[in-house]
C-alpha cells in the first residue's frame, strides 16, 4: 500500500468515525480519535454483520483493500455508545 492509499483510508475512517459519533450523540474526541473509532467501528460492524448473516454493501476499495463504509458507521456508533456508557458509569459525568 502506498502512502497516498494509507492517507485515503485514514480519511475514510475519520469520516465514518465522525458520522458514527454523531449518530450516537456523543463526541469522544478530535480527528485522531475519530480515525481510531472509524477503524474499530469497521471491525465491530463487520463482526456484527457476520454474526447476523448480513451482506457487505457499499464497500470502498483503496488499492485492493476493502473498507466497509456502512458497517464502519454502524460499528462506530455502537462503539461510541458503549464508550459513553462506560465514561458515565466510571466518572459520573458526560
């Protein structure tokens, strides 16, 4: 993978992570955190889709590497929701 392809994947992950945080109604952090949440969301979304037997759709291929946009957004929202619950439970604040 080239450096350009890697930056494109980071950009896609950041957008998916940001959308997932917006859907969950909770902002965990800035741009770097959105990138991490986007990648974690992709794994969570693919895992949930696999367990439920749902098909992959709207997958973007960057230099032969597939990135599931819809499942990344759904997984990011799920992950952000659980991070918000844990933060409220342990710190008592939003």
